[in-house]
C-alpha cells in the first residue's frame, strides 16, 4: 500500500510542477510557480521515502520525485548563495551616490503602525515606500514622517493604496493607472545628493488569486509595460514594490529580459517577505530591481510588525562606470512578441477581476 500512496503524492507534485510551466494566465496555473521551495522539499521527502515502496513502485516513485526535485531546484538555485551575484557589491565610500530604500506592505487591516515607524526611525532610509496604506495608515505615517521633503500620498481602501516618503528630491513625479483603473503606480526621478538622477517606479499590481483576479493578465501586462518603457528610455532606473509575483516566475523573468533589469537578490538569497505569519509558506513577493548602473551595499529583510509581509531594506549605489561588470538579461524576438501581446491584451480586455 505504501507504493501507490507515494506514487500518488509524487504524481501530484509532477502535475503542479508541469502546470507552473504552462504559458497561460489562469490564477491556478500561475499559483503553481509560487511554492517552488515547498514543492522541492516535498519532492525530497518522496525521494527519501521511496525505499519503503516495493518494486516496481519504488522506481516510479524515485523517478517522479527526482524529476520534480531537479526542476524545482533549478528554478530557485539562482536565489541562493550558491549562485554568482547578478549585481556587484558596492565598494566603500561614494556615500553621496548611495541611497537606502525601504519597502513595506503594511496590510490595510493591520493597525500596528508603531513597530513599523520604529523600524524606519532605527534604519533611517532615504526613501520609504508603503503599500496597502489607507487613510488611517497615511495619518500615522504623516505623524512620524510628515516633515520629509517629498511625499506622495495615494490613500485607498481597496488594498492598493501607496505612500512614498523621500528625503531625496523627487522630480517630475506622476501617479499612473497603467492597466487597471483602480491600481495606481508612482513614476518619477529621484535625485541623489551627488546630483545624479534616476527613474523610480513604485508598483503594486493585482495578484492572480480567487479573491482578487481570476487571471494574472493584468499584473503581467503592467509589469511588462513598465519594463518595456524602461528599456526604450535607456535611463538608469529602479523598480520597487510588491509585484505579487515571485522572483523566479515566468512573468518576472520575462520582465527582467524585456527591461534588462537586474535582481540584487540573485546570488545573495531569497529574502522571502510573504507570508510573515507562516514560516512554512514564504516566498519573495516584495522586490527591488535595478538597471546595470547600480551596485549593492546591503539587502536585508526586516522585522515583523503585524503585516502579512516583512519589510525589505536595500542600499544601492549609483556607479555607471561599473555597468560593464554586470550581465544584463536580454530579450529575444519571441520574448518581445510575448510582451507585446500580453500588454495589448491587458489593455484591451475588460477591467474585470
């Protein structure tokens, strides 16, 4: 009886693994891309238990388990310390070229603002981006940081509010609703104390989930639209926010190819920010991507403050002279065509969820 049970478990893992590679926007298929670490752990357990099955079940169980393990590990390996760094480490000095960014999805219903404010005060970031912040959160943040020179407030009660607080000058900023009329994003120029400017994009697209959206189409279209604009403009750029997508997903990898953006976590770790309340179900949802003009001084996941997300803190240094040290991802013709079709369909489809 052990053999059929183990084989059934292995085949379920195979099915979830295969579904994660199917190029469709349905939420149940895209959700299979999220728990790769958890699936790999279960596959390892199946492999280790395979000797308990009798022949010939044993070999089928072992083969299926190894297949899942290899596929899943190959996807998540770049976000471990076993992989080469994608963004080079910053050298000492050049403080006027560096800035620290903190991203925090506060969870609208969470009312523990004190712990977040305390972390901001302790870490002293140059830029603070909050997501899911409604008017209540905006009032608490203003009490603590209302004297910062640049503030953008988008208090919404639909889980997609945003607040951006910056000690650095924020120039020519715009709030855009790129794909869906109730999902804002922030775009503008941040100016470093050394005088250099770079484009900053703050995003929080709607996730593919039964309670949010039946498809990932609108999320994918928003990310790819921003990526295409970054590539066409050619300016130094940083993209930050809760992308509602994991670092290793098909869409995020396509975004990086289309935009030629780099992921500072590759070779440094996953820095999984969600779910803060469940250690066994965590993956990297909150992101900071950079163009090849930047190096990384630090990246750190911060402490729990009542939200379902941990904050993340990243210090970047503007070093365009080191751009040739990076290998930026490149989109081929097929990638660009897929991006165009996704953007076109995302704009054309009804704004239904």
